[in-house]
C-alpha cells in the first residue's frame, strides 16, 4: 500500500494518488485506479506457452467474458443542500426521477419526515438537486458487493454545491453509449445511496482544487444482481466445453453445479459461496485447472512446477495457482520449497500452502511478514489476513500493528478489520457517518483515513491529544474550532451555511477519540443538556484532523489511503475496456 504522510508544518510524500482522488499540497497524483477484483494473472499467452502452469489447462483452451468493469448509472436526488440546490428539473428526466422516488420511498409515512411532502415538492425544493449517479461494478461481482459512486449535479441546473448532501436511494442501470449524445439503458443491476464525500482539503493552497458539483459516496453502490461470467473457447467444441464443465464441477463439488456448457463456444460459470469474498482468486484458479485427471500426470506436473518456481524468470504467480489447483498432494513438494534460500520461492510456496490449509506454510509466511528487509512483506500480510482459523496468523498481525514501518502497520490493520478482530477498538460514529478505530502503539503516532469503499478513521498511537493554540475555520464556514494556550477545551461552533445560523460555542474535549465522536455523532443533547453530537460529516472531520496535524496541534502524521493493489500473486493487469452487458 502506498501512503501520503503529512507532518505539522511540512509535507512528506511517499505516494501517488489516483485520478479521482483528493489532492493535498505538494503531492503529485498520477496512478490509475486498481481494484481488488481485477483479474488476469497471466501476462501474455506467448510468455506462458512453455510453462507447465499453462499447458493442458483450462486457460489454454478458453478465456473469460464478463470480467471487465461494468459501467452503470442512474438519475437521483441529493437532499440537505440548504439553498445551494435547484428548483428545476429537466423535462426529459423528471418522470424517471418521480418513478425512482416512489419506488423506494413511502411519501405518506415518516420515512421522508413529514406526511404532507410529495416527490414533486421534494424535486422543486431548493434544498435538493437532481444528479447523475455513476459507478463501475467490479469484475465478477456478486449480490451484496459494495463499490464507490460518483455523483454529479445535472448539467444546466442552478445547483451551486453538493457539499453536505445525501443521495436518496437510486436504481443503477447498465447502459451503452451509441453516440456522443445518445445512449441505451439496460436492466437494473444495482442501487446507490448515502452521504457525499467532497474534497475536504480545498483552500489549503492554490494547488488544491475542488469541484463543488461532484462528490463520491464511498461504498455507496450495492450490487443487486450477480455479474454474468462465461468462459469462451478459443476453438469451439462441445466435447471440450463439456470437459471444461466437468473439471470445474469436480474441483468445486456441491449440490449446485457451478459450471454449465451452454454451447460449443461457451461455459457459464457461477462463483461458489466459499469464494464470494475472493472472486478474483477463484477465477484465476479456474484457469490453471488441468484438463487431465490422471494422478500420475499430476505428480509429473507437480515436479515440473516446483522446478519452474525456483527459476528467476518464470510466471511465479501462475505457477503457485497451478500448484494450488492440483490440491493437497503437492504439500510434500512445497515443504522442500519452504526452506529455499530465494525469497520469492519461499513466498510463493507458502502462499500456495496457506491456501491448502498447511500450518507450516503459515509459519513461513509469518517470517516473511515480520522480516524488516523482506520484499514481500505487504503481500505476506495480506495472505495472512485471508487465512481463517489460524490463530498464529492473527497473533502475528496484531504484533505487526506495532511495526516500525507505517505501511506494515496499516496493512496489518486492514487485515484485522477484515477479520473483525476484537483487538481493533472500533466505534460507529453518527449512524452511517463513519467508523472510528483506535490502535494503541508505541511507535510514532499517525491518523489513517480511508477514502475507498468505507469511511474509517484509525488513530495509531496512545493518548492522542489536541494541543492548543488552535484556530480553524472550515472552507465552507460550517465549523469553527478555537482554543488559546492553556485552555482545557476547544470552542466548537457549528454553522448552517445556507442560513448563516450558528450554534452556541460547544466545549470540545482535547482527547482526540472523544473529540471525533462529538463532531461526527448525530446532533443531540443528553439529559443534562450536554451536547453529544454535532453532525459534522466525514469529510468535515477529516479536513479538521488534517489541519490540526498540519499545524502542529496534533503530534501525529496524517496518512490518506491511496488505491493500490498488492495482490497475493503480484499486481494484476486490467484487460479490455469497461463492458455494457446490455444484452445480458
């Protein structure tokens, strides 16, 4: 994982940010987006032709259709904009917007808030804006998967800003662009909703730019229909299609067959439940399945693959997959490779062994993850995070939370969050606003902010505090924080930007976890009249934390998550263009 580290008063960049990312002063961002579900471990067929990991495999006979990102879009409405929205709606989208609102909301109930409201009134309110909602459903996504959403104010309307808004539930349809000004919509395959996240760092210097008419919803997209996946045979043959079907079903036996030969050209594939959280790995694994079931030939292939794994310029990732596809009979060969002097051999052998539930492989992978000079540390941490039922892996990940390298710390944190490990003290803040995670560590403190899929703020360090003096005004004027030297509290003032109405000064704690909870929780007071929440959105809290770190009021680095894939078997290349699947 790559990082942006910002220390009080100066900037240190160890990262590149993807094109749709937030820009911070002094940093260059050129990286393109990568996704965990990208596929295609094999570079080019010509480079694999001589490898035992390719010969007589399903991948040598067929390739996938349906593994490019799927573009989807919808028409929606954003609420909570004060007077920055629009009272107008283009005639060509008005009826569709009405249908969408009536489909998802009961306007005679308290779901919307007041009984006399109507969708027509909602659309014409200055507090709302008509928006275009877009996203890309990842390859091989299944029902329930989440993805990020881009929301844009509809062109030609008078909306001035989407900051602070929330998207009402919107259907997402596949579509195909047939000309610059015309497209064809298809079936509904997802929906989107949630609070918008706009660049919280605007106004720090002239290099920082924000488009107030666009915002992200992190993890705001929800897949409602499995994506179709098919293997397309290079040379159509019903006999070969049946052979591929039978091999896949034998590999993943169950009451429901996951492969079906639809024709001499296609084999339909369904991801089994056991691999729903690891779809990319499953599909890559299928391509390395051998078409022969002869145990003697499997033994010969195991020896050939083991020899190739030792060589420096062979496709190590695919070889590891091919060994895994053969099954537990390869473990004796792997046991010898665990002790090999070359680091890449140990890593790929252990990666295969872990997938085959070999605890010896777990010990090898732990050593790779804990080696401060290791080239595969981050990949090893991810491999350990993917294991289940291996207590030694959990303990190793917990130890790595205290590593000297912040990249290692955050990768271990991500793995433990995914495992729902109780060592991460996690608190939901403000309903669906964000999660606050506290990770005590003796290493230099830093604040880690996620900006993909989910909203999380992680505090690495012990007893993180705000040290006055503090003078802060949010770029949009929605939040003021101040404190003089020696003050025991911050003075926090929340302002409604649309009306200019401001709250009385609220005393804010100097202990960082309590301050973040007060800011992010829903606006409310307790029985004693104490304010318990100020409804500051995720982006607003992140912006304040960045400012406090930048100006020395918090003695910690500021780390913004960047998009990078360190797949278990190395980086994966996107193949092909985004698909439309209109006819699916």
